[in-house]
């Protein structure tokens, strides 16, 4: 018995020794650094990481280390989703519990939300850290207190604010790990404005023995080494800079300042984009885009669905559009339905639906991403005219971040309103035209008819 006690006493001050002797594992150099840092009482650690470097494995080792080496220990464990806690972190704990030596292996009991050692009052507990459940890290008291926070970048500040007193206690250990998907929040500040209070680590995939070189090459080939996707998923770095603005004002101004002849875009198909207003202060907007050229056809703040449907049908016919894209979320579905009853076949685009491109979280982010490429890489011409200021405000309005899977997502309209930014109706009407590709030449835009087609004259008559 004394031999076991002596062994536990050694492990308490050396988490690396515990992992090697209890679990038979050999940590990577990155994991070794973190384990050594956690071994110090009162350690406050923040580790940002690329994908697959073993951060969740390291957290599972630390949970078992705490439960086995201290009697009066509480280890609240949190993550932003139930999936991350149960399917990722708790699965790792079970995996390594099966590799423990006796008598600890048979003494550890793991339930859906707890890890306990027989006849010990200490435990680890899993609690999802959501804005609706800010008490996830609150109310724990013990001689030894560990806070284990997985995917900390995705946890709302409200959770950290409630637990601020416990997290700042000098004697408690706090271990935060995450893919660095956001440049705001508690986890981000641990590397910046609050950096003096944290021991910080970066786990790059390039330096990890667990990440295949082929994965790094694939990510570089698909997204480019300078992209934020590569920075977050591979290098374990935050998105570049502190500017969260998805589209920069200079790119919008450059697009408005361009001026092309019809020979540049005249053979491209004509498509219309329709953004249907949700609220009284928002605008209904219809945009025409023809290849590298786009302008506003019509806009109005308040309009009955039936009336708007008739206007779309009229403009569809007048401009002989190849396709019409409508944001079908909410009241937009009514316009789609009306047009179909009128014999039309518009594209119903659900901005909240799935993206066809894995780098984006949803269809809205994908459409905006393609629109940004059109403005910048493709040098699109936005003939904004009297709506230049609206386009500047709308296109530069939304911020962006990355979700836990490293997918780019745009700021929600509700969040934009909270910080005083209006709904980007003009930009959404343009963005929706990028929902699905139209590749065939417009049947009436061949060389024999191009000289008789002048969209500028049409625009002047509408005014």
C-alpha cells in the first residue's frame, strides 16, 4: 500500500510520469510541454491548435491524472457542444481508462457525465458551456480544482463571466484548448490583452507527429498557405489580423470605380437576384448581374408579396433573364411560390442551408465568399450609381469568424443589428446570384445581336 501512495505522490508533481507509467503512452513534444506546465500548482494554460495534434487526448490524460492523484478534487469539464464533450472528450477518457494499470483501471467508473474513483469524493463532471447555460463552470469547491475547457474559442463570454472568480483563483488549475477560430472572446484575449495571466502554447500540425504530411499539402493546395483556413486548421493560429470585416471598403470602392465595355460581359447570361425584406425598415432589392457587370434594377422598403412577385416576373421578361435567384428564407418563400404558380421556375436559395463548398458553414457564407471573389479576384464591376453608399455599407457590414470545424461563417443579421449595423439587403441581393452556376451562353447574346443590346439604355429608361 505504501508503494502505491509513494507512486501517487510522485505523479502529483509530474503529469508526464503519470501518463508514461499509468497509461503506457509517450506524449509528443507538444504534449510534453503542456503536461509539464500543468504539473505546476495553479497553472493557467491556453493552447491553440491545428486539427489532429492530440489536444483532446491530452485533456483526457489530465482528467484521469486529477481523479487518480487527488482525493478532494473537482474537475469541471466543458465544451460548447454536447457532441464535443460526449463523442470526443469523454470517448478519449474511456479509451485511456481501458489502458490504465491496476488497481486504478478497475476502480475508475465513467458515466455519461462523470468520472469517479471508487471511495473517493473527487470527480470530473461534463457540462456543456452555452450562453443559455452560463453556470457550467460555477459552484465548484475543493482542495484541488481543475477547469478543463475544450474548444474554448466556441464558448460564449457569458460562461466565463459567471465563472470569473473561480477561474482567477491562484490555486486552481485552468486548461483551455481550442482551434483558434475567433478573434474575439475569452480564449482570444488569453493570447492578447490578458496574455500576462496565461501560459500559452501553439500546436501546429507541421510540428505534430500525429498529422500526416499529405493533409498539410492538401490544405495548402486547396486554400493556399496564406489563407485563414490554413492558418486556423494547420498552423493553429488565429485568423490574420484583428479585422473581422469580411469585405474591405477599398475592394468595394475599386469595384464601383471600374468601367467595362459591353464586349467584356455582353455574352454572359443575365441573372437576377432578389432579396425579400423581413422587417419594415429593410428593403426589397432586385439586382441584375451579367458576368462581371451588376447594378440595381429596383428597390422598395414595403411591398406586398403578390406585388413583388409581379415586379420580379415583369423584370424577368423585360431583361430576358437566364435565371432568377431568390432568398427563400421566411417571406421570400412566398415570392418563390407565387412565381411558380405563374409558370416561372426561380432558384429558391436557402441562405441557412448547407454549403456546396466545405470551407463555408452555410449557403449564405458561400454566396458571400463567391461574391467577394467576384469583387476582388475577378475584378467585377458594380455600377452602384445612386446606391453607392448603400452598397459600401452593406458589403462591408458583416463580420466573420470560423466555427469549430474551421468553416467560415458570416455574422448573423441579428448580431449585426445589436451593434447598430443595418440588414445588408443590397449586398444579399447581389450575393444570391452566386448560389448556383449558370455556364451556358445566353441564347440572345451572340455576336449578331450584341450590338443591338445596350443595358445602359434600359437602365436610363427605368429611371
